[in-house]
C-alpha cells in the first residue's frame, strides 16, 4: 500500500474570510493525508488560494486598496485558520506566486502547441455571474439570478474573447468516465457529469478583455490585445504548477492521486480540467472526490446567501479536535449534512466526553490504582478479536477502495468505544482487584483495555490529532502517535508502558450555550 500520494483541495477564492464549508473540506482532506501517512505513504498535501478575477478586483476596490494587498491579507487569515484547525498541509500555493503564473502560462502555451485548433477567437454574449466567474446556462438561472449566488445581479456581457474548444472532448470524457468509473466519485456526481455530457459539451470563454487583475493570456488576440486569463483557466493548473511544472522535476509528483473539491465545482474539475490536460497531452489526475455541503439551520452556508457560521466560534466551543470530529461524523463526506449547535453539544457530550473520554479516564485510573501505573502483560482477548472486524471497516472507509467515507470510519471506531465500555462493565476490574485469586484476570483486563486505547489513539490521529496525541501521552506510548503505522496496529503491545492520567480529554465544563 505504501507509496507516493499527492492530495489536493480546491484553492479558496480570496474574497472573504474562511467559513465552515472551507473548513469541512480542508479537515476532510487532512484526514485523508494523515491516514495515508499512517499507512506509510510519502504524502504531499496541497492547499492554497485562488487570488485573481473580477470578484477579487471588485472587493479590493470596495476597500480602497490594491488587489495584491487585499489578497495578502485574506491569505493570511486562511493560513491562520488552517493552523487553528491543525491542517497538516505540506504546501500552500497562491495563484499570485510568480512560479504559478509562469507555470499556468506555460500550460496554456503547451495546449496551443499541442492542439492549436483548440483555441479560437469569438464574440460572445451572455449572462455572467461574478460570484462564480462563469457565464451561466439557462438551467443555472432561477428568477433571473444565479442559483448559487441568488443575491448577486447577473451581468449581461458581450465581448470578443479567446475560447477553448471543449466540445471537441465530449467523446473523450465519456470514454474516461466509462473506462475509469472511479475517476469521479461519489457516483451521484459522476451521473451528473454524464448527464451534462449527454447534452453536449459547450466551448468556453477563457479570457476577459477588460480584466487587469489576472494572469495575462500568453497569446495575443487578432487585434493585438493581451487579455486577462479567465480565473478558472488560471486556478485549475495550480495542482500542476505546484509540482514545479514546467521544470523537469514536475513528473516526480504528477499526476495527482486525489483532488478533493466541493460538488458545486465538479464540472470544472471533472470536465474542463481533464480536457485541458488532454489537450496539453499530459496525464490526468487519478481521482476527483466531490463532497457535499454543510448546511446551517437547513440552509446552505454562504456569505452571499446570508447563512453564516463563524468558524472561530465553533472552535472556541470545545476546541478544534471536537469540531473536526463533529463535522466528519455528522456530515457524510459523500453527501450534504447539517450543522446545529444543539447537535454539536449532543455529540460532544455523548460521544467524546461520556463514551471515549470516560473510557480512557477510568481505564487509565485503574492501571494507576491497581498496578502502580505500569501496564501489565496480558494475552489477546475477545475484545481484540472483535475490534479487528471494525478495524477492517475503518480502513475500507478511508483507503479509497470505496471512496472516502469518513463518517463510516468514525462509526467503526465508536463501535469499538462502545465495546470497550461494555467490556469494562462486564469484567468489573474493581471487583477483580479485591480478589487476589483474580490477579491474572485483572492483568488481562487492564492490558486489553490499554491496547484498545492505544489503537484508538492511532485510529483517531487523522481526525483529532491533538486529542490523539494527548491520549497517547497519557498511555505512555513511545514517541509520536503520528509516527505509528497501521501495519503494526493489531500487534501493538502496551506492556510496561507507564500511564499518567492527565487532564480530562473532553471536559464537560467546556460546554457553552448557543
């Protein structure tokens, strides 16, 4: 299983602060990256900022500052938020980076050299959504507004642009989806794209004539004008330019193993981006995973739509790890889900404080009380055997074989947590401790519980890295929990570890009122 693994997120558009939807995607991708590291892979995890386009230029003008100063400030806020959420990215790319600009222009030139007929000039008119930075089809407009940005006025736009002949790639894309059914997941997103392709792939405008805040398109128009590159034709190549493209070393990392994106930009990543790469005669990414939305009070979280949830407030409630857990347990990574403060409180109390936290606290306390804080030896038990079944389910949910079903992985872990609590109640080690004839049975009980808790620390490290590390330290585990490997997990032996029950992992008194 071990090898190289290059995972990316969508780069966030630099026109406002990070919201819970951004956080959900980055946490989900971070879980995948951390999981692959525990599997022994050499992981490269990319995220970053999409910093060009008309929307950014307008937002900067409204503040009365230069676009570069505006995006510098926004990028700093996003990086601070990812630090607060313990996102373990390896690279943070910005489309204003000189290397990206050069790489994006090089890719456009390569498309032109490899497939010169794919670029042509045409006068175009249509309804343009600044929020999406896209011309909108009729089925994407409701009541005269973009369905994704219902508070923004669509702009009727007419200008002469460069176009990309996407229509040429309809048959290629149909074959791609047929021959590589795992290329785009979940299946619902794949079916949506097949539906669009059945209607016919339309050529797309890839330059803007009056956009200064953009990468200059490297091919002059017939009138000698240098236009600005459409923001998506600039943004999508970030996954490639991050590898160093066009320098020779780029092939060491490309193609990406996984693009993690939101479902609203599936067409761009599963139709436009593969067509661009095919036109350039470059390898395609291996997989695109399009997750759903986090809704709040039944509405999609959107700055433009007015449904907001402050990420810093959510972190402050119980800490970053609790928020990471809640989002990925409550919102399936293959569908939409809902955030509510009441449900957050319920999950924190029931799952984290009462179930996992209590199991860890009382088990470690009993090793301290009955065995002088030294984990005794003990044979494999039925608890280990039962956990092995759920461990297989955990891996099946995260290793890519069935996609990326984070909620199922957490469900598997919490079946183990429930089993551990049942085991304590059944074994009643406090009773075993009162009978010297049951000393060996007590050792077996405590050793089994410590092995299970050690497994939990490893299995939860992708989801709750801070709390997993704290649990590992309380157990007296050697080194860093992030340095452990799944291959060794069921053989993990906690014998002779020196436990030290510290502060409660999930203190109930941190609960707040909404």
